[in-house]
């Protein structure tokens, strides 16, 4: 397996057709944990439609391979008694070989 370098990687917004690679990466990240499995259809359906399920969803790619992901959702948060725009990070996964 050839590891990516900054020269041959691209950080870009995910497309829905990235879904198989995203699901494969998340499944790989779950694998070491006993009694923990990825149930995309029932628990993580947003992985099938990253462009519409998250405010933003980025992938780190090298060719067709997805090495890392991070997404965010937007929602209001209360700060000092006032509602303000907020962002929550989601779906932060990194291929085990790059950790």
C-alpha cells in the first residue's frame, strides 16, 4: 500500500458517489473494537448521502482512495443567554495506517 503524501493528496468536498469509499473507511476504523459494527442503513444512513446529510463533508483522497473524512453540521447554540450560529464536527475518521 502506497501511503499518501501532501503532494499527491487532495482535500475536497465529498460527493455522494464517494459513499462506498467513506463506508469502507469507517468500517475499517470500527473493526478493532469488539461488539462495535457499522450498520449504515439503520444507524449511519448519512454516509450514503454525504452531500445532503451534512452542512459540509470533506474527504482526503489519493486517486480513488479515501484516507480520511471530517464533516460538520450547523445549528444554533446558546452562549451567554443568546442564540448564536454554531458548528459541530462529525465523522472524523483517519485510516489506521496514517494515525
